């Protein structure tokens, strides 16, 4: 247990029980639990400050605007970006769609190639696949052997037509951490832009966009203690200024006439309509808690728990593990001759343990693994080695029961 400050009181959901068993939450790669400082911040906004932002001269609108923009400043500081470079979205999926549509529409990629991999979450796979048919660019796929990313083999897929690389920073299936610094350095030497899907990476490792020299980054609030429905798209200012908007209307307008429309400056240019102000306020509170704990502490704790779980699972010869040597926070596995959905259901009903089962929105990767579905246990700072012991106990019970 990393966070010592009255853990249960900060995460009331951990007081719940399933069939008399205390909840053990191992589905953090899908969404993390939400602490009371986040829900209290959201409630305070809606109870006392709720108004639309940037559109009123009255007190509530001014307060809401200040809270919204302070949230943007907090996110910017968290990743070491400029405030104008922070675009609020509904989550990683919308962030990637925003980017793919905007860069496609800009003709930046016309007759060029986007390099992605087959280890991607569908959110960083399908938009490129589908929009390539609309905007006349080609998608090139790096298909790693045994589902594990290898840097040299990835580089061999770069061609003279490669204009953009879009890649996950950490696999949501294997937990493999991708060497993004090396990728970015190599790509920039060849004038190739890089977008990182940071949905799994940012909550466990944090990120410094200046140090890594990332061009574009997407991540979600709900995978890092924040509420659902809020996410972030970051882009270097010099590139965002050149990209056309993703959606039209409302907040992103400067002026409109019958003849033409002039768009607002960054970041409003990419934020059409009424924003999720409460979500942004909640994300700010989540980041403040992460900063209090320390991202380096979270990183170390995640790696320690992952190693402990892998070592325990390797002692069971009926478990198939889908991991790499640099796995962090995520372990996908199957029990011989037991369907993953059965495993997840029994772990929940008999042991109060929440794990994910299914294709994990990564079907091309699971095809490489020669399976249609897996179980996934994913950890965060409020998890413990004792909870992992309970997971192992549950796995042993399931294997014996299915005999």
C-alpha cells in the first residue's frame, strides 16, 4: 500500500463487499477508482459555481471560467506544456480522433504514410485505418513477433514516405513499456512527427513533453483518478496553429458572417460547444493528488507489484502469461482450459476480485497471441501484495474447481 493517508476513507468504494468479500480492484487499466477529493471538487463546482465559461459577465460565469482555466494550467504543468497546448476532450479516443481527422484534413499526410503497430488499442488503430480511406494517406503496420515490440525491427518499417508515427507508450494487454524517447529522437532526425497514445503510460509514469520532445500526446482522466468524460490532447503550439479544427460551433468561434467564419485562437480552436467544466475541475483535483503521492513513487510501486504477481503466477504451470521483461502495471493471462469470462466471474463472485476479461479492445494483438480473449489484472498505487496473494488463491481455486 503506497498511499498511507487513510486509504479507505479516500476511496469509499473499497468499503464495499461482493458476497461478503472485501472488494479487490484489479481493473485499473480500464479505469481507476475515484477518490473523495475528486468527487468533492466536482460536487463543489456543480453546487456553488455551475455556469457556462467564457460567455458571461456575471459572477458564476467568471468563477467557472477561472476554475476551468486553472484546471488547464494544472494539466499543462503536469506534463510540462504551455497552457495553449492543452485541449480538453472526452478522453483518449476522442483525442486521437481529433488529431487524426485534423491532420488528415490538413493534407499534411496526403500520399504519405502513417506508421502504427498491431499492439495498439483500437482507439489508436481504427481512426488511422478508416480516415486513410478519406484523406488519401497510407497506413503502414509494424507487426511484432510474439506481440512484443522490438525497436530495431520497428525502425525497419520506416520508409521515405513515413510522415507520422502514432504509437502507444505502454501496451494495455502486455504492459510492455515502449521506448518512446528513442523513437522520437530517431523520427525527428528524419523529419517524422510522433504521436503517443499515453492512456496507460501517463497514469503510471507521468510524462515531460519538453524532455521527450513529443509532438502530440493523448490521455484520459479516468485512468488517473479523474472522472470519466474528460481527456487531454496535447500538441506543440507550432503544429496546432497549422491544423484545422475537428468540430465547429460554439466555443471555437471568433466571429461569423454569411460569407465566412473566423476561428478562435488556441486552445479554443479545437473545443467546440459547451465544455465539461466539472470534469476538468475533477481532473485538476486528481492531478493534485498524484503530485502529492509522487509519480516516481507510483512508478516504483507499480513495477514492484507487477513483478511480485508475475513471480507468483510463474509458479503455476497452468497459467499462460502474456508479458514482457519490461512489463509494468498490467498482466494478461489465461488459465488452461478455462474461459476468461468464467475466470473473471468466479473471481468476482467468490473472492470479490475485479479483473477484466475479453479482447481488451486490441483484437489484432490478441490474434498474434493466438487467443480471442484473456484475463487482465492491472494495478495502481492503492493495491497491495496481500491482494495479489488473494488473486493467486482465487486462480488456484478456479483450476481445482474446473477439474
